[in-house]
C-alpha cells in the first residue's frame, strides 16, 4: 500500500514561516525537474515520522 501525503503533513514539513514563498519555491524546483516528486514524498514522510 502506498502512503498518501496529507495536507497536515505538508504543512508540518514546509513550516509556518513564509509558507507561500516556500511552497512556490518547491513547486518551481519540481516543475524544472530539479526536485523529484518521489524525493519530496520521502522527505515529507520522514519528517513527519520524527514528530
């Protein structure tokens, strides 16, 4: 079974400061191929496992 990322998990990973700016920067990296969606998912899940 594949884990899905929730809104809360993504909010935790991005953080509360400058959320919009950080989210846009992440999306730009994904769109340009500099940051793979699978890596993003892995990092979000790992981060949330530490909470």
